[in-house]
């Protein structure tokens, strides 16, 4: 027995209005999204709610990160922080942004602001020095010596004699860790402006204090759960940074490291092997994994 014809007719009467209603809803959503996009495109930096072309003086503190610099620029009405960070990230110049005093204008383009930050300040705060990412402590002090003209020995003496201190500096490391090596990871990579007559100890103090400031902004609530100190967490973080090809790999690498530590087995990852060797062999081979190093 077939279904009554009235059932099909009823469905037909309701389908058309429903399709029309659905089409209206989709159309409204598209219009709303388009309006938002258009408003954003037209408004641009006007979202800062300041008049364009007003002269402003902006002070960028030594050791400021690219994110902090962008925030400072936005607070001064120069450019939106997100726009500036996007250009800096696209150009890959975060480490080239310089501290000092800049004479700028409100509502500049992010490209123009980025160029100014790379060129340097109108009123430098001192002599610019750079601590590069990925360098161990010995390469860092060699770089500082080359940049300042002071002997490498003066920087090494400042770190090993107690002239430079840090609340992060461990005091209970094994005997095989010498007084210089224990500074690994405690000299933050960034560009710094220091007085022209700053001594090696004064320069290193600025760098060490910046590390403490950065570390204090991190959420360390999981340390007790992991059973490690902040210093040990810095070591693990450096291994993850060296090993991870992309952001998505970091949790996996972290898991591998902590599992091997918990099971008390050698880490045997490239970053640790290269550090133990003292130099990169180009490619880590099975024979390198046999390197006897604590």
C-alpha cells in the first residue's frame, strides 16, 4: 500500500519555506562577516582611536622582547601591536629590534615601524650588544668579548668569581660541572643597550637579570609534579627547542625526555650528544651515542 498523497504534498509545502529561511540565515551571516572584514580593513590603525601624524617619543627598554616592543608601540599610539608583530614575524627580524628612544608619529604602518626598529633608535641608550640564541656560555662570552673589546678572560672571571650572581644559579651541581658551565642557560639571548664604559661584570649582570625577569613571568606550577627545579626545566626547554622542527613536535619531545629521566636511562638525543662532544659532527651517528659523558 502506498503512502497517501497528502504526506508528500505536506512535505513539499514545508520544504520551500525552510530552504528560503536557511538561505536568508546564511546570507545574513555572510553579510555580517563581510561587514566586519570591511570595517577592519577601512578602520586599520584607526582602531587605536588617536589622530594620525602626532609626534611621539617612545622609549624601548634594553632586553625588551618583540612582543613587549609591539605593546609599547601600541600604547604610544604608533601602531597596533598585532600588526607590528605580524610584520616582524613575517620578516624574521625579532632579534634585530633595537632598544633606545625613538621619535615617531601616531598611526604609522607596521612596515615603517619595523624598519625604524631595525635601523636603530634616534637616541641610543648606550652600546648595543647581542647574545645569540643557541650559543653555549663559552660562545656567548667569546661573542661579548668580540663586541666590546674586553678579553674573554675578563668575562669568564666575572662569571666564576662571584662578581655576577643570579637567584637561578644552582649551588648543588656535581663536581664535573665547573663554575663557568653552571651558567648555561642563564644568559638570556636578546639585544641589549649598555653604557659605553660598562665593565664585563656590569654587562653580564644586565643579561643575567634579564633572564630572571623572563623566568619570573613563566607559570612553573607543574614543577612539583615533574619533580624538577626551574634550572632543570630550563635545561629541558633548551633540549626541546634544539630538537623540535615544528611547534607540534614539542610536547612529544618533552614526553620522551621526561619518560627517559623517570626511567633513569640515557637521553641519547642529538642535542645532548652534540653538547657532550663540544662541537657538532655535522650528523650524529651511532658511534657518537657511545660518547662517555655525564
